[in-house]
C-alpha cells in the first residue's frame, strides 16, 4: 500500500522576488511622495525644485554617502539666488507641502528622471 501526503503548493522563488520588488517599489514611492522632476515643494528648511529623482540604489548611496539609501532627489533651493543643486534623502512627511506639481506626473520608476 502506498500512502501519499499532499504537498503544499509553494510559490516559485521568482514570485517571492517579484512580490518583494513590488513592495520595495511601493515603499520608495511613498517615501518620495509627490516629488517628481519639475515639482516644487516647501518645508521648514526652504523651498526646493526637484531636478532629478534617482531610484538606482547604488547611485543614491553614492550621492547621499549612506549605505542604506534606496533613492535620492537632486534639488535646488529656489529661495536662494545661485543656489547649487544638492542631494537629499528625506522622506515625504506631513510637514512638506507641494507648491507646484511636476509638469508631467507620469512615473519613470527605476531610472534617473
């Protein structure tokens, strides 16, 4: 007599990786908030125009000099004449205010825009 035990259906590793990648993308999206290229936002530190959104973790880590960085923004302070662009990695919070939406709200996640 042969006894067979039903094996649970285990999703393939690629399904786990794709679900993990999607969860990370959503988390990064939430942290960046509405800050897209061309947007202007304001907080207690000033008002900033977003020049670029960097979602390549290696590039973000180099820009921010932080091993855990997953993304970075290149911004310019619009309240300072001759303000030089610089990188920031602060998450969007309730103290941030969108002054001007990006001209094109289309997403280009995964590339420097």
